[in-house]
């Protein structure tokens, strides 16, 4: 079983289901969860798209990383990370050291279908590039970082959230 002091990090592309899975796992495993994007948004009093628009991506990533690295010093949590959290080497190293990391791997086609139907879309990159090709290129650029971090990879296409959560729990035991 997972060490009680270790975190669980859920990583993956936007639309892969990180927040949904973190919430389900939190209830099942009785470990609090944090959606890092929602938490940053709440702390700053701005929506993620507003943060991206008012800061450069570089500044946003720096802020995201400082927040993340400080927060994981606290008690055990399940983290639904922002899709780009893995871009910073320090974040990837911390994930490896401080817990177990689950990659929710979702095809660009499935991501597109989920994102295009998301009415509360707060995804700055997708707002500017609403197409499957863009998601495929973004995945290609980030894949090596996701794989580097992942202790487990869970394919999410055509699976229900509770099915994915059960698969994650089996991998954690």
C-alpha cells in the first residue's frame, strides 16, 4: 500500500480527467485532494485564462512551480496537477521523490471531444487552438516529460471514471 506520508500526483493533458479522478480517489482513499489550477486561481483571485493573459507563460510556470513545490511540503494529498506542471524539471523530480505519479493517457481525439463539449472551459491553450492537431502536437512536445514522471500509465479512452479510479487503486497497492 502507498506510504501514508506520500502524495499521489495525477498528471496528464488538459481534459484527461485529472480533477474528476482526484475527487473520486480522495473519497475512496480518504485523502484530501487539491486541483493545483483551481487552487492557484483561488489564491490569485483570477481565472486561469486571466492569469495566462496577464502574465507570460514563463511567469505563470514559475508561479505554478513555486506554489507546487511549497505545497507538497504539507500533509499527504492527492494532486490534480495542471497539464504543464511537468514542464519544470524541479516539479518532475519532486514528484518522483515525494509520492506516486499516475499519468492519465488520453488520445488527442478523445481530448478534443471532451474539451469541445466542456462548457466551463478554462484552458487557455485550447481556447486559442480548438483543433485535434494542436492537441496532438502539444502531446508530442510534452510526452517525454509525462513518461519521465509516471510511475503508472492509465489509458483513459472509452473508460468511465470509476473504472479508471479502480485501476489506479490497484496500481497503488
